[in-house]
């Protein structure tokens, strides 16, 4: 099989190589205040032959063994020795009974090494760096991507330089420093941190892991879709199965794009016979993608939400994610910060799973629209970050003074 980058807008193709990020033609359309243009997609041509002989993802002492049945642009041997992925697909019986939701499933990525879904993208970017002899990676983050890349970088022996708003939760800043990364705090928003990190990577030539800007961040995040299809199939006595609906916490749109891409690959491989309905779960104070699904155009507003992991003024992967959503009947849902806090408490007290506000947003969005979904249909709610990453707002939600 052959791997390459392809521009979904103009169809141009490029080799997957260091220094390649955006389409040369479409990337010239970028301007301040709009989502990134020219975002490239990893595509493969030819027949995919799994590295492993088993029909499903093998559970092994080697974390990378679980990747051998997933088409990825970097060979499994380059992945750092860190147990990323293979996270549980929960059958939350008490939560199901309380809400009369027999088809509800929780995809629990709080179990990743840094406590975040972002480890999936960081793992692939680090593997790419190791394959090409790259020693340093730079990125901007609201917190989770920074702590994730710092975590993976520590296991891989890579220097990590992160640009993080000073307003990021303390737990995420502490993680970055504990893992040994260089922390550069930014007086301003994530969007400013993004621009500063790009300026640094361009000036120094180090590898950028900036979300959406580096196509590998999208590709790494598709791995959860393979696990969902595998594990849901196992529950049903089948090799693979697609849920009817997937609720995804959505900020810049990269997780959404990655989840959709994973199911597209599963369909291409013939492992599933239909695509789920994808729901972009957003806070009302940071809802550019959900609004664009309704109106057809992006209207950029300053973000304001306690769900910091999905708080962005400009969704950098917005255009790419929006096209994926439109292609597959995707929908958008918005909830208030109060609804997020209430959902966080409900989720924790009825399932035992403590998720940060961005993840609780996905659960809150499902609560908001669940009556419109037949109760027997399988619904997967993506929980992408641990509640221990941001306890200040969780404490506020239960009236606890820290």
C-alpha cells in the first residue's frame, strides 16, 4: 500500500515527509480569524495487509501491537513504549437503568497515560519524529495536547516545547513540567499561543504538532474508531460493529475529523457496512462548528466557556471537520456551562467515571437530544479527558470550596 497527503479541496497530493503541513495552493488562502485552509488528509492506496495475523486488535505487552490492524502512515515499530489507546468501551449499567438508555456506551479515554485522548495524536507524531530522526516537537495547546505531547515525549526521548495560555488549569501546567517539557506561557488565548508556536517552529525548523496544522494529529485520533467498532462487535458476538450515533466533544474539530476518518477507513476495509451519525458536542460559548452546520458559514466569536479543552475562538480544523460532518449527516448540539456541570456530576455519580468539563459536554449534549434517538440504537459518548485535570470547575458544580 502507498501513503500520501491529499488536499480535500483541490485534490493535490504530496509525500508524507518532514516540513509538509498544508496544501501549497489552498494554504495560501489562510488569513487571521478564519479556520485553517489547505488542511491535508492522510490517505492510503492499494491493499492494506495487517502487520498482525489476528483478525482483531491484539492485546499485547507491547503497546504498539494494538496498532498492527489499523492502517497508519508510520510503522508500529517506531511508536514510543507507552500504553496509548486500547481504552475501555464501558457498558454503564446503572447509568443506563437510571436514564432508560439500554444502548448507551462510554468510550473512556481518560485511561490514556496523560489522562487525555490527545495521547493518540501525540503518539503518532512522536513515532513520525523517531522515524525521521527529529529531536524536538513544538505545539500550542489549551492544556491537554501540551501535557499529552510532554508525556509521550518523555517516553520517546524527545524535546517538547509548548505554548500554553496562562489561564490553563494548573494541573495541566504541572503535568507539562513534571514530564520535563519546556513551558512557554502566553498572555492571551489559545489562538495567540497557536500563532506563537507556529512562528517558533518555522524559525527553528522543529516539527510542529499543532492540531489540524499537522495532518498526523487527525490520523492519530482515528484509532479510537477502530477500537469502538472492535469492542462493540465483541459485545454483539461479531468481529466489528458500527454504533448508530457517536457524540464527540468538539472545539477545533480535530477529534471529530479523526473519529469520522476512522469510520471511513473501516467502511473502506469492509469491516462495517454503514457510517454512524456524528454529533458535534459544543459549549454554547464556543460553538463555531455547530453554528456553521446550521448556517453554512463560519461566524467567529470570542469563546467563553468553563470547558477549556474545547474553548477556541477560531476552530483551526473547522473547515475540514465541517465537510466531514456534512458528508455523513453530522449534527451539532450546544449546551450551557451549567448543563455541562450538571452532566459531569450525573455521569460521575451514576457510572463512577469522572470526566473533565469538555467530556461532560458530550454527555450533556446526548442528554439534551436523547429523546430524539430510538432507545434501542447504540450510542457512544466519547469521554476525552480526566476530571482530575481541572477540579476547580468540578468543585464549583458541587458547591465545594477549595
